[in-house]
């Protein structure tokens, strides 16, 4: 189950980046968007069946991600990105992708020996700097998407 969860997460990150950069370039990639939303929702959902020590930080991130993804799905498929729903979709989809990448950085520092040596507790400066840079990057990308993405046609129905 862990391998399936990781593969879903990687598919969500890759497809999410395709969607985000398409929005930055003013395009609406219907198929990639559906793949991103589906794999990212499944990533968060499958995280709840992995072994844990109770309601841990990973599950908190999962709940937050699912709430953001629910808003993104409603904005896209329910309200077809009309009016303020365009910004809601861009913000929540970008935030959900960021959370997936945030967890990826956490996992990288836990699993990759060279990174783990730099931040064995996950609170040392290299880890904090990596997370701050990731957040800054997503804020910039989200702002670019918000400025450049315009709805030119109704999104494909799920």
C-alpha cells in the first residue's frame, strides 16, 4: 500500500506541475487537470490507511489537502470557474499541489541519507530553508497563474 501511495503522490505532483504551468501560460489542460485532482485526492485518502501513531501531522495535512481539493473540484466542475470561482480554483489547486510537494520534501529529508544527515530531526536550518523556498516558489507560481489564467471555454465534465 505504501508503494501505491507514493506512486499516486508522484503522479499528483507531476500532473499538478503540468496543470500549474499550463495555467501560468494561459491554458486549461482538461485531461491533466482531472488526473491531478484524482491522484491528489487519492494520495490524501490513501494516507489515512497507512500505519500511524494516531492523528499525526501527516493526517492533519491530509485533511487540509482534502478540504482544499473539495473546493477546487466544486470551483472547476460545479461552478465552471465563473467569477470568483476561478481564483478559488487556482488558489486551492495550487495549495493542494504545494502540500503534496511539502510532504515530498519532508519525506526526502527523512529517507535520503545525505539530506537526513543535514536535518536528522526535521527542524534544522537546511530543512527550514528548503520549506521556505518551496513555499515562496509556490506563492510566486500561484500569483502568476492567477494573473495569467483566464477561462476561455467551460472545463471538461468529470
